[in-house]
C-alpha cells in the first residue's frame, strides 16, 4: 500500500492557461501580479500565458491610463479536438461566477 509521501504529485483539471483566462474574465482590469498570486504562478509565467492567449486570439489588451485592460474574444473556441465546436465562453461563465457562500 502507498503511503501519502509516495503518491504522485497532485493534479488539477484546469491548465494554467485556463486559470489565467478565468482570472482575467473575473476582472478585465486585473494586474498580472494579482493573477499570478491567484493562480500560484510567477508573474513572468503569467505574462507568457497572456502573450500566448493574445497571439492566438483569445484576448486582446489595451491601455487604460497606466494599466492594461483585457477583453476576451467573443466566439473563441477550444483548441483541442475533444472539445471542438464548444466556445470558451461557456467554461468562463461557469467558473467566473461568484462562488462565495450565499447567506440566506
């Protein structure tokens, strides 16, 4: 039987690219250092991911005073054949919802 120290490293369902895109969809004016902190990544990694997403048409960046503002491309589709035909917007809307507990 495996002990907890012998287990494989933990894994997650989402890629870092998805996490960064979700963080930006929650706050289009977010600073990349805040995205890095939220996603548990370095700022340099987040910058590279944003560049990837921008180059492939998933988001655009514009200046808003001293800060960047991001816009997610409407109609952007998943890249992998297993998700072909599905828009990224569906995943983003699901994950961008406020997940804080609701007091009743």
